[in-house]
């Protein structure tokens, strides 16, 4: 896959005017047809129906295509052969993955670093942070997601995380990681039932980090206590869970029942079946559901066997870890999950877009993205729907075209 980008005047864009005509603008309340979006200084200036004149502006004719906010992926481990946990990650790697994500409609993402040796975790955050001195990449990467290492060591709940690196929550250790990340760890996934987890969750939330519950076998009491302590998300609900569970006492019911918890789900068509997706969506509703890709670096590569994190994994349309009979991650970009969500739940395009833009932005507390409204950053995607699949035509980041299918 080659990635062509066509950034317009990446520097000095302050006075630049952009007008996008003849689009169908997706808002949480409906679709605005024959709409014109004006972008000034990288921000949405106005969204109106019909045509307006704006001499001197760069013009894009959307040709009736949909215009939505850029997709926001808060759980993604890598893309197109680039593993964000790679101990030798460099700027070229992150740029390659970022451009491939732009091509897939993702304008914002949280590189997700999973359970690993402490020194390796620290090095990952230091490397990523150093790379983010780059202004262009920083526009798409506002922070990181740390998934683990403070999760359940039990097979099944642990998923494909390596047991030898799983350990108990340790605040001082986390502070060290957060220092290496220059406070960019926005989201952490922990197991609430392990020793010290509840006070750890409290401290994380007090420090401004969003806490998610995941890879855990918390009891009902413990889960509600974790939410009392400030946990606000269930990470990829229905995954990171043993294959066989008790029908009454299992971690799914309390997480579904507690209205204070949002959920993230992997709607790649493999991690959850259609009934699960429908039930989870009915229980949580559009405002409390977030779509994530959980894509591995293998996403976008040819099918086959690969070695990842000392494990033999098998890539098809999804990534499996046969040694423990678990899924090791996904291989579909977020845009595929948006399409699947529409197909499996009949939620409609506006809601599927809300679950992959507005909701994740609001969860991680970034108020200037995730919607097309005056004053918001002009992170936009133009796309068509073909056989219910989203086909990205153009991606615009901070008012600059960074991908065009037909340059
Ligand atoms: Zn996971």
C-alpha cells in the first residue's frame, strides 16, 4: 500500500481560507445536505446550507460526498507494519503509520502501549514523546493509552498480554512512566480486582488520567467500587475475558449495568458477534459507546504467521494467538468498525460516526475535535459509502488536506 499525501502549506496556515462545497455534513442530530463548510486558520468557521462566495479561498467540491469529523481511535497498537511499542521506533515509522491512518480517515489516535517490562514501557513513552516534537505528528497524536501492565494475570482475562510482565499497580512506577511520556498518558486500562487497584484508580483520576477497566475478572462489588473511584470506561467490553464464565457472577453484567461506565468495543466482526454488539449497544446507548480498532501493527500487512512480543500470532482478517486460543488483536481500521456497527446494529451513519468521533473526544477531554461546529479544529473526512463500506476520499487535518484518493 502506498500512501500519497498532499499537504497544503503545512506551515503558516494561519490566514488560509478553505471552502468545501456541496457536501452532506454529518452532525449528531442529522445530515445537513448541500452544505458548505468554511475553514479559517485551521478551524471550522461556519457550516451553512447552500452556496456562499468566498473570494481567495481554496475550494474543494465535495461532489455530494459525506463530510464527517475525522475519526478518533483511542486504542491502536500499530499500523501498516509499524508497532508503536517497537523499542527502536523512529519518526519515519510513526509518520508512515500516521499517514496510513489519515488514508483510512483517522485524524487523531492514542498509540496504545501494552503490558511489557517496565524499562521497555518507559523507553516506549520516551521514544514516542521525543518523536512528538514533530509538529505535524503532534496534530494527530494528543497522547497515549497504557493498556496494562496492571491487569489480571489469569489466562483468558489476560488475553494476549504476557504473564511475566503483568504486575500489581504501583503509583510511583506510573508516575515515572508519566514523566517519560511528559504527561501524555491520557488513558490507562487496569484490572480493578488486583491488590491496590482501587486507590491507584483514584490517584490516576485525580491526576487527570482517564481510567478504563479491562483484562479483568472483577466482581460486581469491586467493579462498582472502581467506578466510585472514578473509572469511566470498560476497555473492549466482551474481550479480555475468559472463554468460559459463570452465568451469574461474571464481569460483563456489572459493567453493562453501571450507567456511569462507557464502553469501548471492537466492531471488526470477529471480536464480538452481532448479538453481542446489538446487546451492548442497546444497554449503553449511543452516548456511552465508543468504537476502537485495537489494530495491531499487522493491520494492512499480508496474511500469515508473524512473531510479535515473543509469540507466534496468525494474521487473517483478525490476529489470533493459537497457543492460548485467544485473539491477539485486530487488523481492521476504525473505518471498518464504523461500517460494521451500522450493518450489525442498524444504528445509522450519524450515530456510528458519533461513536467514533464525538464520544472518544469527550472521553479523553479534548473539546476542540470530534464535531463539525464553528470553533472546532477542521479535522474532516470526505467519504462515500459503497456496499455499506466507508471509502475515504479526502482527509483534512487542521484545515490542510493530508490525503486525497484522487490527488
Ligand atoms: Zn486488550
